[in-house]
């Protein structure tokens, strides 16, 4: 009994020196405060991440994984051609949990490193608009969304570090790692500036060192226009940037209006 009274006295004494946390009304609950830059990042991510997908394919017997960006509500997905390699189909998963096989519409070679896939999910899908990559400037803020090392829809931020006109690449210090390939490089309006493609890889280092590259989105526009071309293409090969574009589907079964879709996507502001 004495020990119980002693413990109670100690407890009461301790409570006397503590703030009345339990008595704080609900109206005083914690509300996070974000500065302008944080709000910008949050806003872009919440709009854009819904249109970023995870892509998995089997390339020459080995698993390959990357990201892609939905560019039309019908389910057209732009990605990097090295993500799908020589595969004839790929497995796509969306942020809302929908998953399914995608048909490969076409791809370009290593120079452009672009590919177009098509999924057939019910309803209109979220998609992103294109920027004009001729108007990007060194120093402007950019955001990248992808699946580095399998961590789906990871956001990183940085700036445009350099515009490599010789190699037709946008250089950025936004963290890009294996798995980011095919995902979008975005401006602060949430529009696609480029398709994340590679990192500088000295001495076999596969991790980000602040030098990443994206294919300019205007190159993607040209790629889509070439795929949308209705003129006969000998042996299903068209020329773009002096490299072949391979069409996998001549009639695009199940979505015969694909040319109209591609023309709309390639010209959309």
C-alpha cells in the first residue's frame, strides 16, 4: 500500500510539470506548412504520377524493367526502346493498381531510343501533355518520375545542366538511376520535356552521379508522326533521324484509329 501511494505521488508530481497535451482540442491538430517550392513539387507529382507506368519485359531471356508515360487517354505509352529491346509485348502496371499486357506499336533505334506501347484498360486514362523542348533553358527546374531499382513512381528534382545538341540529349542533375529509363522529365507545369534515357557511367558505376540524359520530347513528336504516317512503308521501316523505325502492327488491330490518335498526341501542346 505504501509503495502504491509513493508511486502515485511521483506520477502526480511528474504530471504537474508536463503540458496538458491530452487536453489540446482537435482544432489545434497538426497542419503541415509547405513553402512555394514544396507546393510546386507536390502539385506536379500529384498530377503527373498518375500517368507514369511501370514496364516489365523479357528481353533475350533476361528481365528488363523501366518506366513509361501515358500520352493519350486511349492508352498510348511512350518509353525508351532499350526498356523493351526485342520483346514483342510488355507488362504494364498503373498507379491505381491496374495491370495488363501492352502491345508494342513501334520502336526506334539506339539514337532516338524511343518506343510506343498500347494498353487496353477500361475508361479514359490520365495522360501528360508535351512541352516544346526547343524552349528549354539551362538552369530551369525539372522533375523526373520513374522506377529506380524498382521503387515505383519515385520523384527527383534538379535543373537542366546542359543541352547536348550534338547527341540530341537534355542533360540534368535530377537523380536518374536504372529503372528511370522511359519515364518523363517534366517542367514545373507538369509537361513532358523529355524521356529519361541514361546516366553517365564512368568505370562501370551504375548509380547516379548527377549526370543524366533525356531524349528531347520534340524527337518523340517526330517519332509519333512517323508512326502515324499512312503512306506505304517498304518492309515496314520508315526513316527518322537517319535510323529505322520498326512498325510491329500494320493494321493496329483493335484500335484502327491509331493514326489519328498519334497525330493528335504529336501535335498536342
